[in-house]
């Protein structure tokens, strides 16, 4: 995604099922880091609510 300064941290809690789904979708997307994948999810959502159980845009 480029060289950006990331000086803020976001902590979340999840269960194993949701974490596994996140990792599965991240791997399928080709993004290497959680931060880049979350950036992508935020960009494609364009302010719409994301379904937290599937990481898809409603």
C-alpha cells in the first residue's frame, strides 16, 4: 500500500471463528498485513456499514 506512518493502534477483541474468517478473506484478497486489509475494507465500504460477521458491505 505504500510507505505510510502508522502511529495509532486499534485493538479489537474477537472469537476464534471470526478471526479465522478474517484471516481467510485477508489471504484470499492478497493483502499481506492486517492494516492493509483493513484499509481496503474501509475504502470499499465508502462509509457504508460493514457486516461484522462476514466483512462484506451491506
